[in-house]
C-alpha cells in the first residue's frame, strides 16, 4: 500500500507546480521590460530622423544606449539575423514588383487572348 501512495504523490507532483514570485522580482522584471521598450522607441526615433547620422553614428549610439540601459544583448539582432531579414524583405519586394508588373500586363494579355480566340 505504501508503494501505491508514493506513486500517487509523485503523480501529483507532475500534475502541478507552484511558482511564487516576489513583488521585488516583479518590479525588477517590469523595469527591465520598460527599459527594453524605451530602447525600441530610441531606435525608432533615430532611424526616423536620418539626418542625425551626420551628428551621431547610429550604430555606436545604439550600442552606447544598450549598455547604459542594460539591455539584454540577446534582444539585439545578430549580423546573420539582419542579413536574413534583409533577404526576406528583398524577396517580398521582388514578389510585389512581379505582381504589379502582372497587373499592368493583364490588359494586353487579355486583349491578345481575345484576338487569338477570334482568329480561331
């Protein structure tokens, strides 16, 4: 019987777990999130004003801000991630351009198809 009770307890341990988070831990996490949001707002502001590149190097400014604001470096995209993102954007742009070209060419294709049907 004891073996059965031990098994039941271990099953209960698998069914639930309780994680207690202190108010201080929650405040620290909220502060970390707030700093990350401020960093994103800063990056958006910098890239919305391209003329600031004449006075400040954007990459160095962002690196300085990241360190000062203690932003987790894993949030910053790597060179490989940036390259993949750029590649994806290029592919989407090419697809959009191809779609627009097809739309512009559609009337001529319809007209050419109509002429062939009349001739047949």
